[in-house]
C-alpha cells in the first residue's frame, strides 16, 4: 500500500534531524550509555564523554538518542541538551549550574533567613556574592536526588576555557558525591579545543570518534525504515545506493528521501535498480552543491595547494598526520610562502571536512570520501579549460 501524501517521508536528509533508524552505532551507544546511564542511576562515574567526527556523521543523532533513552528510562534524571552557543563564556557554565540547582540550593542555604527568594539568590550569584562552593554543595545535593546530565552539541565552537570549566565542575561535583556527567559532541577540531584547555583533556574523557558506517549498517539505514512503511527495495538497487553513499549517514538519508519521493510519484511500493538511475542525478546535484560550498571557502593560493595535495594523495593513498604536515610545508615552499602557514592550512583541512583522524588510527581519512573525487574533477576541468583557452590563442592571458 502506498499512502497518498508526500509529506510522510520518513528519511531526514539534513543536519540535526534524528534519522528514522539509527544504524550501526550499537558500540557507540553502549559506551555512552555505560556512563550516562550509570549517572542517571545515581552513581558517580569516573569520566565525562567526548564525541567527535566530521559533519554529517551523526553526532547530534547520538545525543538525541541518548537523551531520548534517559527521558524514557530514568524519569528522575535531569537531561539538558544545549548548543555550545549557549555557553559563550565560562561564567555561563556557573549560571547554568546555579539555574539547575534551583530549589535544593535554596533549601540548603536557607536564604529565606536573609529575606531572599530564588530570584534574589540568582541575582546574588550574578553579582558574584554567592560562593561557588555553596553552589556546588547545593548542586551535589540536588544531583543525589536528580542526577544531572549535560549534553553540549557543536562543542568544537566552545572556548577552551569553557571546556575546562565544564569538565572541572563535573569532576568536582562528583568528587563531593553528586552524580553528574558532561557529554561534549563536535567536529574533529574539538580535540584541539580540549587539549588547549588541558593537556590531559582526552584522557579525562571517554573519547568516541564517529565516522562512516559499514556496508551492512548503511543498507539497514535504508531498508529498515522502508520496511516499516511497507516498501521494499531489491538487492541490486540497495547495493548501488549503498556504494554511492559510501557510508556517509547524511547521504544515506538523502538517498532514502529521493527514492521515497520517486516511489510516491510512481505510486509503487517496490524500488528497483532503474529507480536508482532515475534518482542518481538529483542526489549528485545536492552533493555537489555542498562540496562547492566547502571548496569555495578555499581561495587563491590555498586553493591551489589543496588541489596539489589532493593530487598527491590520490597517487600515494592517505598518509599519517606528520606526513600531511610535511606535504603542506613542501607545497608552501614551492609556492614561495612561509612555512608558518602550515598549521592554519592543516586546521582548515579539518574544519572544511577534507580530512580527519579516527581515534586510535595513525592514517588520516577523507572526511567525506567523494569530496576528493569532486576536487579531482574540479582540477581536471580547470586543466581542460586552460587547454581550450590556449587553443583559442591565449587571448587575455
Ligand atoms: N546512524 C545513522 N543511521 C542513519 N542515519 C543517520 C545516522 N546518524 C545520522 N544520520 C542522519 O545523517 C544526517 C546527519 O546527522 P547529524 O546527527 O546531524 O550529524 P552531525 O551532528 O554529525 O553533523 C541526519 O540526516 C541524520 O538523520
Ligand atoms: Mg550536529
């Protein structure tokens, strides 16, 4: 049966929208739940959690998943899912905690004896009249009744100082018996932000990197939601789709959404390989628009350098981080530029989802595999264009 609405598409291409089925993240979910679930069960755990991975790999989806699980299974716990932008300065961490303490702090401090209500207390905190140690005491008391779980999304945009403050406070509260845990999720540069705040940042956290899905999980990301909607996809079609998406969760949703729309349009409930061919150009177009956007943030000599490195990597295969740094330095020298630019360029490669490193691996990985293909194609087209121009007689050059 095919329903007649186009608006019930179960797939969610885009960012921050939970997928219809969270495929292939059992291990990650288990590791997160081990600490978060223990906290929600009123135990003080030893570590906070750091989740990192390129854009579109499903960090927000993991936060949503854990948040949902705690809300349904541990009604006594308080779970806050907040964007990093809400924690601009380290004072904001204090404010957040003071707000969370709420009534228990009020009770612990008996501020009515000073003629204060809760707002008065908050005002006192904002003025700096209230000591952090009394807030901590109140917070620990509150957490014993209602454990506190703070999930911060887009955490790579946090200031290092804020990062440090969050981890330190969570550790201190636990130290005085208050079950509390912090989960930071962000792009790979989060590791750098954290390490600037504290050299042992990574060791202090349970660190989980999220990357591409394997073939089986990719297939499930598509086939399970389809089956729920009583739609089928044949083996060959599914394989072509999975091969094209290359394990990138965002593209799997894009594919799912496009085949869904086509099936609705054709009023059919079986998807085959010919449907894949019909939808392919749409998927490619969307993808290339996203790549062009990333590529456009590389200008002038930086752009040439990126193209050079891409060419070299496609011959040599992926390399380890130190080798990448050498390669950037070599290319900078060829361009007659300062070697000191290396760090900025490497940082930008990570920021624009060009490469990243999975935890425990030495070799870098393309953040989105087909972005490399896009860059090589852009280079090929540029060379072809140059040849055409020189054949036209080099006018204007
Ligand atoms: N494990 C998964 N299985 C299927 N789809 C996923 C999975 N993780 C994420 N997605 C989908 O991929 C897209 C990007 O996910 P998101 O959580 O926003 O990524 P990030 O926060 O890492 O940028 C969303 O459309 C989301 O629904
Ligand atoms: Mg996200």
